[in-house]
C-alpha cells in the first residue's frame, strides 16, 4: 500500500544525489524515515542493484525536533554505490513492513552515461566534476502550478510559484512579473521569510520555498496563458580547486564563490469557458463564486426629516472588488444620497474571501408606513454549477410626523424658477453728470506714474519667466508637476471623445489614465506601476484633506470596476462620472 497509510506516524522516502551518473562514478541512494515512529523501525532492506552498480558502504544520520511538546524524528540512511554499466535503469521501490502494514517509496529512474576517464573515481572527483559544470538546470528551477486548468469566467485560479533548489541560494529577487492581460489578479499574503520544506522530484531531493501566490480571475472565455515569472538568484558554489587532500575542507560554503543566475517559471495554459446562457437571470452582474446577502436599517422608527441608514452587505468567496452596486427600490417619499462603499478582502489560505458593504443615507419627508422592497442579487454558484438569486426580506420603516413637516401644497407646487419678463416703468435719470477739474494735466496723474513703473514690472516678470523655463528644462520633476493638470485635462478630452462615441470600456480606461497620469506627473513617479492603495497612501502622507482623497480614490475604484464589469454603462452615467473625475482633479490641484 502507499506510504500515506502511516503518514502521521511514519513516512518513507528514497532519493539519489543525481539522476545522471558517469560510469565508474560514485552516487548516493538515500533512504529517509520520518515521523514519531522513525526510531522504532529497523533499517529498510535495499533492492538488488548489482546489474548496474556496486555497493561500497553506508552511513546514517538522525535529526530530532520537539515542537509544542511533540517529538518528530528524521533518520536518513545513505548508501554509496559505483555505477558499473551504461544505460537507463530503475531503482525499485524500497519496501518496509511495519505493524502489519506495508509502506513503500516511489521507484527512481537513473541514467548511467559514458565518461572520458575509465578508472575508478577518487575522493571528491564526482563532486568536483558536477560543480565545475555551469548547468544548474537540474539543481535550481522555478515552477508554476495552478489549482485548475479549466475554469469558468471570473472563477478564481490559484497560481503558486515555487523555487526548487539543490544548491545554496543566498538571495533572490523578482526581475519580471508575469503579464496578467485578460485576468483580474489578487495577491495572497505570504510570510516575509518563505517557509522551507523538502520535496523529492524525479528521485532527487530539493529544498522548496513558495515565493509568490496569486488568485487570477479570467475576464473572458477562451484559451489564456499565464506568462512566466522571472527571478534572479545569488547561488553559492564551492570554489574550484585542484584535487588534493584539503578538498573536503575547502568545499565548505564559507570558502565558496557566488554566481548570479536568472531562472524563469514555466508558462501555464488555462481554458476559460463562459457561464451558461440557459436560465441566466436578467439581473446577473457577472459574479461567480459563493455569496450571501444581508440588508438592514439602523432604526425602524424615525421622524420626518430624520436620517436613517440602510446597510446592504454582500459577502463570500470570489472577486469581491467587481461586485456591483445593488438595485434598491426606495419609497418615493425618501430622499436618498449616493452610497458609501466599503470593501474588506482576506487574501489568505487558498481562497479570496471578504465582503462589500453599501451604506445609503435616507431622509423620509412624509409620515406613514414605508416599505423598502426586497433586494435581489444573482450570481453563478461554483459548487452547484448553477445560477442562484439571493433575496432579502422587505424592510419596513415607520415614519412619524416631526417638528418640521413639508406641506403637500408646497411639494405639489412647480419648482420652476420665477422668470424676469421685463419692466413696464422706466425711471428718470437722477445721477449728477461728471465734471472735470480745470487745469488738470495727465503727467501729474496716477495713471502716468503707473505707466512709468510698468516696464520695471514687465522686466521682473520676464526674468521670472526665464528662470521658470530654465528650471522646467533642467528639472524633470518640476516640469512634470507644473504640467500635471494640463496633461490630465488633455487625457480627459480623449475620454470625452470616447463618451461621445458611446465606448464605455475605452471611456473608463481613458479616465483612469488621466487620474493615474496626474498622480504620476505631480509626484514624478511612473504611473504604470501605481496601484490605488499606493495613491491613497501618497496623498494622505502629504496632508491632503480626507474628503478630497476619498473622492479621488472613489473615482479610481469606479474606473477599475467599470473597465472589467461585464455590462456597459449608459451615456448619462458616463457623463456624470466625467464631471466627477474632472472636479476631483481640480480639487486635488488646489490643495497640492
């Protein structure tokens, strides 16, 4: 049976130090027992390898760890062989019988090749030959794994990037992030210092660390490719020396040399299928996952002209950021303000979870029993592979007459402004005519003296303008900051053109470019690398008023949502948002 039968108490693994071996060269076969019962079992018997190798000796090592009062033992038996025959061979599974059960390792494939030297190896010869090689592809690589290869549109795909190493990696850094075109991505929180563990791949033992983990939400159907992640590593190798009696001493990493290596992960293909058209709800927003819906008011009994808050909360697992604003049918007698939207996202474990809250402030104007009709939210449920529609209960609000009550006549009256249609009485001119003082001359007037000093002011202005031009040419940051508002308005003109053409996605993309471009120009940073959270932090650190920051961030978040939303926005909605974005830029310009 499989080794997992006693996975908690005893595990058995077998691996070799390398899978390609030169004939007459030495190699190691390691048998590792781990678990609380590792010290209680005898040494496993080795399979017969005489067809291609000669046994020359064994050694053993033991490691004991006590964590939270629980002892774990790891015992390794190292068997040394010399390869004697060229060809491809299989080391059979190592079998151990324990407590009436059979535990076995996986078989290992090896290849024995010809070498230039035919004599038996001397001490340290094999290691020196391997380390002299510049090819570390079998000793160091980056692997991308995905949770699923076939998903629905907007269904999360968890991509994990792990580094596998059989050499000493002293440092690493990400040099190129994968291109996420066609995906909405959320990055999981990982420990600052990656957790190391061991894994056997193709008969070789590696140290493994997960360095990046993403949840990708595909935005459209079709074949999608997750591009490779590229990292640079500092690899420590033993110093190359002539073979002598001190090889084992100088093989210590302290005397090693460092090399920089660039490794890239494998690209991954993902098939994305569209959600079914059959039985698709009319109010489907494109949400995919598992969600719940709640709605409540902060008080059910109020007086007229007294504010009451409706809180609508959508929570669950999926792409929380693209959840749309629910459609709420408010009573006609309620004055309702735009909602305050809050998001809380948890990026831990193997799923993206969280909630999105919409808070509406309502002011009832008339007394009576008012009812907020049930709120609906539809999504595609991944567990049942079907559509689900969530509905809240009707919400009743009892409104009593307050101290100030609008009259029905006043509300029924026309709101049209009174127009000025003319005058039927013309008044007689009653002002005194203008008189000029006798003997008054121009060269003694204030205007004359003002004209005398005007050239001086003009000269000072020219000097100041010249200095401004020189600074613009020499100081890139100053130039970008001065032209930030002008460049943002130019970008908004492109968005206005897309508005006229009715292209919703392109419109929101241009507005987003104007908003991010303004921040990039104003603070002399690359707009392409900015994210919404970073922009908010930069503005708050510079003492910008909270309301101005909130309006600006709200515009950026609206652009992100509308660009990837499955539905198109209407022209009136885009026009109102265009005015809001322009005012947000102007307000920020006044405060910086």
